[in-house]
């Protein structure tokens, strides 16, 4: 096993064997073929995928996808790619996507780190959204946190010069980690940092995990970083 294979085996998620509901399974059978993108080594051809050349937004770990569908519906002039490993979440998102009748959203069900590494062409994305990534609160699990220098390098490579990286968390300790890793990054500069009580999300709708955090009394931190040319 090479060093990089080993690093890749430290994932930011654990595959949960959550059961699919009958309607999620039906959505995967019926809707996935028209909006699902297969993971593979070939670089994504954005223009073929959406049939146009438009601003592109990638959301990493969209959970149940409600927020992703809302954003795609709000911005029909942009194209959205959601990446999520949790199959019931993908099924839920497919149902919402059909209800909302959005045509500017595609989904990919695979580890986003590998998708960024192998499938997203360089300098092809305008904005990356990472909302409430798994916090991995125990110290011995901190290495699983997705926000790491190597991940930032992949985001930077995918983004056009001047593109935006949006991050939000409700975990104070993860917020400190994000501040530190991004401050040390030569690839991004901070444009806005907003700490709030769930009432001032930064250019995004509220998410399911945000609501969960608020119920626990957590404060929210939102960041917008700019990819340095
Ligand atoms: C805490 S949840 C947040 C979900 C949603 N963004 C929200 O705010 O409600 C984090 C999500 O990221 C997904 N995830 C974690 N690591 C991932 C990865 N490397 N690639 C794709 N999805 C990932 C998990 O499956 C989970 O659904």
C-alpha cells in the first residue's frame, strides 16, 4: 500500500447501511438514470452534462438534499452538482428534485474527495459548498475531518480563479480547526466570516443539520473564501 493509498483509506464518512424507503428505492430506479452521474476516471464534461455553459456550483455532502434542491430552484441560471455517499439521502434528494421540477441539478454518489481528485476538471467550478460537514468531535477522529490541507488543494484546483468556497459548521471545535487550516492555506483568502444563531446564513438556505445543531444550542459559523489566482 502506498502512502497516498493509505491516506485515501482515511475517509471523512462511515458508510451507514441506512434502509431505503420504498419511495427512495423507486426514485433511485426511475429518476437516477436521468440525473445521476457515474463515478469514473474520465473528467466530467460539464457542457454535455447540462447541455449548456453556465456558472457551476458543487455541493459536497448534501445530506437529504433539501437545501441543494432549494438552491437549484432559486438559481435556474446556474448548474448544480451534488455529491453524497449516503444512499437514502440521494433517494430523498431525487424525490425532491422531481417535485421541484428543477432541470439544473445532477447528483453523484461517491466519496467527494475522489470525485474532486479524478473527475472534476481543473478550474471548471465557480462555487463549492460544504455545509455542516461531519464534525468528528473525538480527538482521535479529527484526522477524518474533511477540511484538511490536501482537501483544500483539491477544491482550489477545481475552482476557477476567484471562485468561492463556502463552509458552515455548528461545532465550535471544528470552527477553530477550519479557521486554522484555512488561515495556513496559501490557496484561499477569507472574504467573510459570520457567526450567528441560525438567523444569518451566508448566501444559503438553512439545512437539516443546522436545525439539529440549533436545537442543541450550538452557534453557527459561516465562511466564504476566495480562491487565490
Ligand atoms: C453532517 S451531514 C450534513 C448534511 C447536510 N449538508 C446538512 O447540512 O444537512 C454530512 C454529510 O456529508 C456526507 N459526507 C461525508 N463525507 C463525504 C464525502 N467524502 N463525500 C461525500 N459525502 C460525504 C455524509 O454522508 C453526510 O450526509
